[in-house]
């Protein structure tokens, strides 16, 4: 199901970052959402991308997203920057949340670059609820960092620290030492390398893995192609055998053979295309499934994942 909305505002808020404000064309309310949620934005007929929602406290009057122009991306962000304008009508999905804010006695919020979008929503919510937290925001430079002024003029300005590479300011890993407050959680969003650094540093400091929560806003570059060894998909309902070549994804092979599979991000992030596995062992290359779900090998994402066995039987 998609929702028709109008872009009521588009503005540049940092180098190569635009903010869109979306609203119901008839002035009604949009579905409310919790911090960490995102939507699918149908940029044009063939282009769908996922963007985190920033303003959960607005309770559905508007949706706000901030979009970085990705020079090495697949073109979706460039279309947003160059083609979409205030007054345009676009379609979106209802909000989904793969990065929920967990209840904690203390929350450490860490953002890298455009990863500030879900983190800012969390900070605003925690401040509104009177819950203790700290915000750490890392970026290349102040001009490239979105929402700096908003954070500095917010009620939680004293809880925020900024780190800009251009000014020689490095993230203080000391904030990841074992916490004085037992029920403390880390929430981090940013580029894959940034998240890996935060996770590795926290784990080395003795943090339990289940207290480190993260969301990738893009798939790791090495995993984006979904290419590798050839294998065969066996369709349980028909018995059809669909060969997947080394240079194509399982999703492409299925579509080539006439099977329709709902898909959105095509990077293993959103979970739209997840299929049930009945036999065989998937080679998981997604960022959507949990570690437990991957270990169970009962599902896989055909947009990027492959097979560790010669065949993979799927329920389709």
C-alpha cells in the first residue's frame, strides 16, 4: 500500500543535503510513527529509496526527511535533488521501523554524517519524555553536517557534542567505556565503516552485543552487486528450476523467468523482498535479517543474497 503526499517544502540544509517536508494533500493526518522509523519514497516510476523520518513528535501532521546527494550512488538521491520540487505529488509507504528506540536508563546516541536523521528523532523523543541521553555527531565538516543549528538551539544542546574531521576533532572513544549506569544502550547510524568502528570499539570495551543498536543507511559497497558463484533456485509451488548466473542477482533471475517479487531498496536493507527458504543454505549478504534469522536459514533476500549450496528451494 502506498500513500499519496505533497512536497510542501524543499530546502537546502547543508552541503549536498536537502530537507523535504511531506503532507497529506487534503490536510489530513499521516500515520504516526516512532523514532527510528523510515519510509519508502517513490521518486519516480522505477526508483524507490528508503529515508529515515525525523519528526516523530509531529504525530502525523507532516513527515520530514533529509537526503544526501550520493555522488557514487545509483541515481535516486540525484533525482530528488534535481527533479523533485515543492508542490510535487509523490507516493510513499507507511512508516516501518527496523531501528526502534529501546527503553533504557541512559542512551548514547551516535551519528555519522546523514545518519543523524533517525538519531535526531530519537534525541527529540528522549528530551520530550525526560529520559537521560547524550548525543555525539560526527561529520566531515560543519557545512556538510545537517541540523547543527537546530541541535545547538534545542533544549538538549548541552547533551550534544560535535566532531568535525576538517577541524581535527576526532570522536572521543572514551564515551564507549563501560557505563556507570547499568541499563545503558548505544544507538548508532551512519556509513558501514563508521558503524563497524563504533561496534568494534564498544565490544572491545566489554559492551554486550544486545545493547548496541544500529541502522545502516546504505549497504556495504562490497555486497551491493549480489554477484558470486552460480546456483539454482527451485520453486516449490511449480518445481521450476531457475538458474542464477554468477553475474546476476537471484531477484533478476526470478524476474527474468517471469516471477514477480515485491522489492524496494534492492540492497538488502528494507526486507520487502524476503522469501522463505525450504531447503538449502543461503549466503546472506543483507543488512535486514537479524543474526539469529541468518543462522536459522529459513529466509533470504534475493536482491543481494545468494546460496552456499548448489540449489536453494524457496516458497514462491
